[in-house]
């Protein structure tokens, strides 16, 4: 596996997230349009990066996941439920740096272990499969949702760099 390439894709996703999120006013981040809002999406991307770090055996901080942003959680339209946008972006940048380093330094033995969630093993047989999904696919998917939110709320289309 080419870890440098996967890490570059992950960095490209972060650049796209920042580009997409930049024109959104902080006070609009909990506004609902479709199923997700920007605050939830940013928090969810942080959770995804943190999960990749955990899978690599290098949790960030205490390793606790913010339940507001885990898969299956429900986005809220109450702005007070979320940190300010600038804090979410900073935390995403930090989570990215940590996950990138964790992925670069994790052993092949760890990546080849069975995925820890048995119910997901049909799609992610090994830890490495889950990590590559989180680093290379998860964020672009949710960046598409962020772009759809922007269009649905009257924001001009944003051409993400890449």
C-alpha cells in the first residue's frame, strides 16, 4: 500500500473541506438543509479522523468520541449545540495531522489485523481497509454533502481545489 499517496488524498480532502466551509458564516453552521448541517459534518469528519487514529493504535487525546458526531447521531438545528466553526476547523486540522502521522507510523502487522467491529468486517476485513476508507473516501463523500448544503441554502457553488 502506498501510504504517501493515501496521506496526500487525505490532505487534499482537508483542503477541500476548508475551501467549502470558508464562505459559511458561523451562525449558519447549524442551519438544516437536507439531512446534515455544516457543524455536524465538520464534527463528524473530526470523529472519522480520530477513529482512523484509534484504529492505528494512536488515539488523539483520551480517545473519546464526541457522541454528537458519531455515525447514526442526529444533526441538531440548535447552534448552541456545537462549537464555533473556527474551533471545529482547527480541531479538524489537528485531527488530520494526528491521523496522518498515525497512519504513516503504524506497523503492517496492525493494519493486517481483523477490523475490530465484527459487523463491519464484510466491508472492512482488516484494520487497514477501514483506515484507508476513512482517509481516502469518507471525507470526500461528506464534502459532497457540504457542497449540497451550500447550494440548497443559496451559497454560490465552490470549486474545491484538487
